């Protein structure tokens, strides 16, 4: 009789709120993919019976994702910590294989093609990298206050980044840098975040201001600092040398490092996308993509044109409107209100993930939870930002909504592993 009162292993301790938001976002994604690919005078049932359209393929991947999610909830949560390093090695090996035998899709050699299935390993190595990072930081012998531990943790993140960059997949590689935010949560000095922000500001300043003018501004700032800190300069000459050293570094960064990176390291299309983002002229394709995206979102107005009534997206004016630019479909169909509601749902989901991460008793669960939150946040901010011209077009999907089996499955696995860890948080100590 007691046995009948107990919850089944599948439902015991599960937080259903994130799952409901997950299902809602997937439903929005399926509806958007259907709206983009829908033809006039074509019924819903004829689309299903056809079986070859993007909507049907995405619906199939959703079924696979749900099955995988249920499987994750059934297995022991200790499995993820126990196999984290092995999965990480497997993911790295898979990335190496892709470099040699991967297929080129839209200029990126990051896909494995098996029959009609296109599989992007870089999407799944986000999971294995996060698991390995969580496993390392939860090790009893790891003291993250020491430089050696911080370098090893950074190496775990950067190794797949290098391999993915060799596949010419810049967008996915950038997602991995969001893991460094997790390291700040675990004790990485906050001044490093300030330095990173300063370097980004210097890059943007270099793109927007003439170099000579920028050098004059930096010199005036350095002079003002020395003037107002004159007493400290007289007492401690190291302060003077520090200001001079910072000025020399900034000048070198502006005059040498940034130009060299843009001329010798980045590819022309990457430079063009960055120029478009900061309001400078880029190539016609980059300008066209962002311009059409803005037109589609702006034409939605306050309440939108209605489901499947958007002209910009229905008639293919917007590029990649079921993948990278799917937010345009939502903006045109449901307007500002619908777009704001979608962003609210994402914000609520990320908030729930952080809340789940904070209540974990184990370092492994906490690190993993914050990693999931960082991945979701990065994808949402960058994807939405590039559709409205605030971010460069780097081709990363909108979680659970953009068309693509690899991305939908990987995001599902990310979320459901966290939910499984949360169900056993009392049992996991380290």
C-alpha cells in the first residue's frame, strides 16, 4: 500500500515549471517553422503527409528530444559526473574527426552527414565540455584559488574552441566563452571581467574613432589621472609607471593588435558583419540581411500582422528565416507584444535555471546549472541582437525555436540533465 503512494522514479522530485516553459518554447518554434514553410492552399494534414518539409523534420526531432529527455530522467544522476571526463574526450575526438571528414555546409566544415541526417558535433560538445568543467571544479583536490587550477579549467574550455575554429564555425566557438562567467561565480577575480570589458570597449572605440583622435583621448585621460592623483604619484613611483604601462598597452592594442586581427586573422565576411553591427559600411549581403531583418520586425508593429500573415518572412525577403533569423518571423507575426512575451519567457526560464543551480548541494550541480544558464543567455542575447543589428551575424540558433535537429536535441539534453541533477540534489554532496 505504501508503494502505491510513492512517486515513480520518473516523476519523483522533478521541477515541472522549466519543462512547461520548454514545451511552450518548442511549440512557438514549431509554429514559426510551419509558418515560414507553409504554402498557399496547403492544409496542415497535407504538410504532415508530405513528410519532407522542415516542419515535419523538426517535429520528428522534437519527438526524439522528448524520448532522450525521458531517458535522462530515468538514469542515475551520478552517471553524468562519473562519465564526464570520458564524454569530454569522446567529444574532442569527434571534433578532430570532423576536421578531416566533415562536410561543408554554408561555408562551415563542422557537419557529419550520415545519409539524410546532418549532425553538428560542436553543438553536443558544449554539453561534454560543461560536464567536464563541472567535474573538474567539483574535485576534492582542486583549489580554484590557485593559478594552476584556473589554467586547467580555462584549458578545458579552450581546447574545443580551437578545434571548432579550425572547422570555420566561429559562432558556436564563441558560445564556449560564456563558460568563463561560470568561473567568476566560482571565484575567478572580478578584475579580469573589468579588463575583458575594457578590451571590448577599446575594440569598439578603434572601429568608431580615428586612431590619432583615440590616442589623443587616451593621452588626455592618462594625464588627467596623473594630475588628480599627483600626491600618490609623488609617494609611489610605481603608480606613475603603472599608468604609463597601461597607456603603452592601450596604444599598442589600438595601433597594432586590432588592425592586425581585422586584416590578417578575421575573414572578410566576419569583418564586414562587425562593421555592420557598429554602423559602418559592410558588404551588400551583410547589410541586406540585417536591413531585411529590421524591416520584418518593425513591420509587425505593436500586435503583429497575425499568424502566417507576415509578408517579409512568407515571401523569403528575410534570409535564413527558419534558423538564425527566426525571431523575425515572431516579430512580424506577433509584433512588439509577442516579441516581449517571448523574451519574458526566456528570462523566466533562465531565472529558474539559476535558482535551481543555487540550491544544489554539490559543486558539480551548481557549476553545471550556471553553465546551462550562461549558454541560454548567450544564445538568446546574440541571436536576438543580430536580428536587430546590435550584434554581428554569427549564425547561432534561438534555443528550442530555431529549425535544426542538432540544436534542439542539444538544448533539450542540457536542460534535462540539470533537472535530473536537481531531483537528486540531496544525495549529491560534492
